[in-house]
């Protein structure tokens, strides 16, 4: 299996798993979770874009970006739950929904429609996923 196919499949399976876990949110949707969806969608998309182009310079910086995104999502969740605007479960599913859509959408654009950036392919050849 070549690197392009591995990258696309890995991101699609990860995104699909997040979306499957987020499905219960769609039945009891609360509008207050939209900021969580928006933040995780934009944040995950930005991190993937930077990661594909070696914009972070090191894996440690990439993990820091993911940790910062998680911190913002947790903060939004605490505010939402604290103000009784949303339940903890709906906030978590909203984060999964945003992240899943970002994974699938980004890899559709940079993997199916457009080529995967060469720096990402090099990392895949070296065994860094």
C-alpha cells in the first residue's frame, strides 16, 4: 500500500470514528454547542494544514497546538455546562463532530481533490504518522 493511500485511509477512519461517536448529538442538538463545533473544526483543520507542511517544525510543537485546542474546548465546555446551557456529553460529542468533520474534510481536499503535500509524504515514508 502506498503512502498516499495510507494517509487518506488513516485520516478517514479516524474522522469516521469521531463522527460515529458524535451521532447521538444530532438527535438532541443544543445550539449552545455550536461554538465547540466551530472551534474544533477550525482548530483541527488548521493544525492538519500546518502539520502537513511542517509548519510546526517539531512533533512537540504540534502536540502543544493540539493541547491548546483541547484547552480551549475544555474551557468552552466548562462555561457551557456551568451556565447550564449544555450537558457535558453534548459538549464532548460536539468536539468529536467538529474534529471528525475537519479530519474527513481536510483529507478530502488534500488527498482526493488536491495532492497531499510532499512534506507529509516524506514523513509517512520515514514511518512518522
